[in-house]
């Protein structure tokens, strides 16, 4: 056998490793399922809140757009003042 071949003297070690890998796979699949359920719940909650608070969100977007435009105008005036 090659140098990288597993030792044949202790075959029970392989069954222990196999069971551990199976348990790890079960843990990972359970964790992924829980994360999927939690993510789906948060997604539905977020979409619901967006729909409920749509009018308020439009007001926030308009306010943010106004603030951004005001700052852009201020920076443009500053740039014009610096180029004199």
C-alpha cells in the first residue's frame, strides 16, 4: 500500500468518523432549515411593514432626496467660490 493509505489495523476508527460526519451533516441541515425559516419570516415581516408604512416611506424618500439636492447645491456653490 502507498504511504497515504489508511491504516487497516484499526477499522473501528473509520466507523466513528463516519458517524461523526453524519451527525455533523444532520446538524448542518437542521441549522440551515432553521435559518431558512427565520429568514423567510423576516422577509415576510419586512415586506409587510413596507406595505403598511408605504406613505411614511415616500415621505422619508422625498425628505432624503431634498436633503441630497440641498447638499449638492451647497457643494456646487462652494466649488464656484473656490475657483474665483
